[in-house]
C-alpha cells in the first residue's frame, strides 16, 4: 500500500480481509527510484526499506506445524 490516502491501512485491511503488510509514504524515495537522486540514497530510503521488509515477510515461508 502506498500512502494513507484516500483510506487508512486498517480500513483497507477490514474492507479486503487482508493484512496490510506495509505502508510507504516517501516522496524523496520515489524520486530516488526514478533517477532524481543518487542510487545509494534510494537504497536507504524509507520506501525501499519498507519494500524490502515487506518482501522478506511475504517470501519467508511459514513453519509447517508438526
């Protein structure tokens, strides 16, 4: 989810029945990804860190109950 507008993360979760994993609000990070800033800045931006955390959560398999 990008930004809290027009709906907040909890409202989106209730409406979709899904957990909202991350909310990214980082105009400078978006600018960095589009080449407006140095690549090193973009890698450290809150947007990219949030995306990395989200992917870690999505791609990490849950343990299978024994």
